[in-house]
C-alpha cells in the first residue's frame, strides 16, 4: 500500500495533465470551429452582396442605354425603351432572389444602404418611363446613384472589415446635344 501512496502524486499529476490537455484541445477545436464558421458566413455574405450589386448594376446599365436613346446620356450603345423593357424585366426578376438573400444574410446597415441605392435606381427608371428629355436632371440622378452605390459598398466593406476601395468616380465626356 505504501508503494501505491508513493505513486499517487504522480498518478494525480498524470490525470490532471490528461484532463488539462483534453480541455485545451476541446477549447482550441471550439475556437477553430467558430473561426471557420465566421469565415464561411463572411464568404457567403460577400457573395450575396456582390450578387445584389451585379443585379442592380445590370439595371443601371440598361437605364444608361435608354437614357442615351432619349438624348440624356452619352452611352455609346443606345437602346429604345421598347427594346429595353424585356431586358429590364429580366434584370428585375434576377434581382428579386438576390434582394431576398441580402435581406436574409445582410447586416441592417448594409440592407439600409442597399434600399437607399435601389430607390434611386427606381427613380431613374421612372424618369425614363416618363420619356423625360433633360440631360441635366439625368446627370443629377446619376450622381445620386453613384453616391448610393458608394454608400452601399462602404457599408459592405465595413461589415466585412475590408480595406477602403476605389470610389469609382471618374469623369465621363460631356453629353453633346445633336442638333
């Protein structure tokens, strides 16, 4: 019995060491799982944010082309409202699932900036649906759209802790009015 009692401190040390190792491994695995899960959700949110922006940008590009047809924009590939209608409907149909995914996975700040951006795009579409021919008013809408897009991208970068990106503000040649 005395041999067992002499070995007891060593045995207790082994048990405590094994238990400590087990707890350290479990804690490390839990932390790794949490990091990996966070990274997966960030990747998914980035994909959703990008899909939403691409869908909205498709609509915006079509509005540029229709505006060019009406004489409001210098876009080199004008498109009549009749030709653009099915393309705009297709872009809206593609944007619905992207918008729903954004609502599901986006942070409230990003969703709010997305809402502000899409409201301006809807105003651009309304402007063109009314057949308005006013290049200055169109340019004001474009500037508001650019500000809305910048706000959206800034919120996305903030949410995903991405570095500041390019503001994407470059000068386009002025519209030449054909007489």
